[in-house]
């Protein structure tokens, strides 16, 4: 066990690793986290997901369901380094928890199932990490399971994630006989002995004779792959036809930091095999706060940079808020400077001061008091009252706004109401707290029905939110049938739509004349989704002043809130202001904003508009004898099958299915497969609703 830390006076951000554990649901993220905490001495008993004894899955719902729902931060020490670790959810409904965590992390460990390889949510979280430029290493887990194969898992990493896997270990034994790994860097074997409960549970031994030739070959392949990607390694390789361990290690770190390659390790977290080398790789390859570029922010029109320097002005980003019975916890990544208990910082969004009452080192649901937090730390603070996820806290004398994490638009909604009228006020307060803690939830009041509508990322997301109200606030809630969030889009546009806004009721009047072209916005060639709205102006000669052009754009954006078909938001269109006219006295920004809003509404009524619905990629693993029934059921749900693969007595089916058709699908799949089938989904965007189905949707 190597948990020693440098003395506080000498410790720097170079000795810190801020990393997340990312994976598909059931790949073993939480078990990996538990083993890391146990081996580093942060815990004294190995927690198990199936027993409900894990540190990071401390919420009652997480333990009941056996999945991670909320991102949990923990801290431990290894080889003189402080490791701040966030265990993230693997279920697609909680992808925004992953998004907010990735925004404040410097590195990540991506965990893959050795049997399933890259699964849908593995791919999604990998793309999320790509967006934030987070360096990763990979850990292929569950090598002790039947059907586990490192090479197959690595091939799926290469094919589905479009990266170069750099495998630095070779398994010793297959499936139930898996006992250790060959370290291809130091050319030695690490063997774990069953039944040993000490922290450093592996023994270093010579490479087994039957693996020596394969180990030599794989070391050579690793050197070749690294030399192709790294200039300094290529020079040494050309001169000697080999790479020294020092050169290879340095090159692997450089390739990890640049994202040109991903180091791949393997093991079985449940059997406690492979975790020590994983920790060594975290320290060796993943970046410290001083290794990543300075965080860029803005203040007004100026671009500001905040480097990981404890002596610089303070700047930190809030990535999570949790309202507990003992106080409001604000989770914060400190990017520059330092804060001490009692300091006053500025909320960059509101301009108001916030007092730091307490600083806490977080250990899931337990906390340790700190006097000070410095650049590179991830801590929780008590005191700020208006900070939300994405809020920048900074030194009052050096204001800056850091880029907040993206928030995904909700796709599923349910109507909620308190079962007893006396609890209506409590329900409003509970919903407000939910949205404060989880920005991917949204609450609104339906203008027609007066119902309170809760929107989120999926059925499970909403189910967890409602159950949290019941458990935390102690009253029952009635929930309506889930409804998906539809969109409307322009299929065929209109040109030269003219609208004159004239209003005269005494005193100064209102006058605005606009001419609009409206057309559909095609998706780009790279396969990404089309933009929601693009506005442009071709007006010449100053017929519409620039400030009025901006007002027309604002009015058009107002009109996007409700489409002509069913009042759904409008997306995927381009609006061009081609002409207009003003009045010397009666024209104003308000008049042109009003004209833009009504002009676009008229244009949408004149254009051909189609209804869009959210669609998902469904991946179902079913027994071979149930494939026909499952395919038939998917067809009845308007699913389009895009792939089918055989895997050890089962079939893996991939299909694109409208989200609205998947309510209750879990029960249906269990029925058709005698409880042996499983499925996962991944959002893929929106698609046009067929004419036969759109009538039923609009009639609701």
C-alpha cells in the first residue's frame, strides 16, 4: 500500500490527479472505484454493489437498484499523489451527470467489459470526453468471466472509438483461470494469489514460459505502434529497432495527453486483480492540473486565462449542488488561486458576493473539514446560496466567467401533482430543489391544462426524481403517463413573406416592415445534426438599421417556441431578412421584434412543416431462440434494425426506434425472452414522424 503524501508545505498541484471513472452500465465502474479506495487505505473493507455496501453508491435508490445514479466524489492517496476521483453513472438517462463531471476533470479511466467490449453508453461517454479533450486510459474489466477476451475488446475499442489502443499488458490465464498479467513495459509477470487480503496482493515473477514468445511479440507490436505516433520514439526505434522502457513510458504519457493513443490495461476488479497497475498508470500517464492548458474564460469582451497556480487570483467552477439535511453543498473545482474558510468570493453570474462558510474534502456521503483549498482541488463548500451547476466563483478583484458544462434538452415529460391538496406547496418547493440539483430536469406549468409537467432524459430519470421527492419530503405524488418532447421543422420554405406591423393608439406609434425568406436547414456532410436555427440578413442600403436587424432575429427566436402543427418548438430552419422599411418616428426595436415574431409565425403557417420525434439506438441482447419474436416486436414499434451479431448463444440486435414506442419495453422484452433479454438505448437525435403516426400525435 503506497498512500504517503508530501508534507502540505511542499505539496503542489503536480501531485494531484483529478479523474473520473467512465463506462457503460454494469461494466464495473463502481467496483473499480471500491477496489481503488480499499487498496489506497481510504476504506478498510471492500464494498460490493450486490450487497449495497459501496462507498460511492450511498444513496438509498442506488443501493436498491444496484446502479450508479448520482456522480460521487471521493479522495485517496497513492504513491505520494492525491487522487480526486468521481464515480459517474453509466445509464444513458444520467448522461448529464457525466457531462458535468467531465467538465471539471483532467483525466479519466474508461472501463470496458471484457465480454461485451465497447457498449453503446461506453461510446457515448467516450464522445463526451472527446468534446472536453479529457485524456483517458482504458481498463478492460471482468477478464475472469466466461467469454472474456482481451483482443476482442481491444478490437472494439479500435473500431468503435476511432482511437489507437496501446496494450501494455497480456492476461495470464483465461476466464476462470485468470490469475495475473504480463507487464509488457518491464517484461515481468504480476500474479495475484486467491485468498490474500493484504493491500499489495500481487507477486512479481518471471514471465511464464508458455507466454514468453507471445509477450516478446506483443512488446514488439507495442513499440512499433508507439514509434509510428511519437517522433522521439521513432528516432530511437530507427536507430536500435527497439525502445527502452524509459522512452516507451515517456512516449505513452505524451500520446495519452495528446489523445493520439489510449493505454490499455486489464484485470478483474471483483477479484481484486489489476487495480495496483491501474493506479500506477493513473499516476504515470494521466495529467496533473499543471499539465493541462490554462482554463480560458471571459469577462465582457476580454478573454481571460486561469492557470493552476495557487498564487493567482481565485477562480473555480461549480459542477454539482446537493441540498442535504445539514446544509447546501456546492461542489467546486478550483482552477486557480486558493480559498480559505471565511473568504468572500464573487458569483460571476450575478455579480454578488458569496461567503465560504466551510470547506470540505468529500468522501461520497462523508466529509472532512479543510481550512484551505488550492488550485487543482475538488472540494465541497458550504455558504454560497445562489450558485448553481455551471456557476463561476471568482475573486472579486479578478472577475471571470468560465465555460459551463453543456445541458442536454429533456426528451420525456410526465405530469405530476401531490396526492393531497395540502401538499401542493411542498411539491413546488421539492421540484424547485430537484431542478437546482439536476439542471437536466425541467419544470413547467402547461398553459392549457394547468398541470405541472416534469421533464427529463428518460423514464428512469423521471422515476428516480419522483421517488426522491417521496423519500426525501415524505408525501406521495401522482404521476401521469410519460410523453415525449416533439419538435417541428420546415420541409419546404417560403420566400418573400412580407409583414407590416403598424400600431397607432395616441402618442408615438409602432411601425416595422420586414420581408423574410424561410428555408429548411440541411445537416452538414460530417453526419452531425443540423443546427436548430440560423438567422441572416441581406438587406442593403441601410433600409433596416443593424439594431433593428438584431431585434428581428430576437422576434424570430420568440416565434420558435410554438410551431403551427401542435405548438411544439420549431428547429432546423434558416431565416433571412431580405428587405424592410422604417418610419422616422414610429420605428423601434420593440416594433421590429414584434414584426419578426409575427412574420415568422405567418411564414411557418404558409410553409410545409413536419413533425419530428426523438429516436434512440437500441441494443438488445437476447437468446437465439427469441430473436424472431423480438424482431417482430421491434417492427411493430416502428423500429429499423441496423445490425445483428451472434455472441455465445445469444444475438445482439441493433435498431433505431422512436422513443415514444419504448415506454414499457423492458417488461415486454422480459416476457418475450423469459427474463433473459436485456437492452440499452442511446439518443441519436430527431427523425420525421410518418404521416400515419403524426395524426395520432397531433390529436392528443
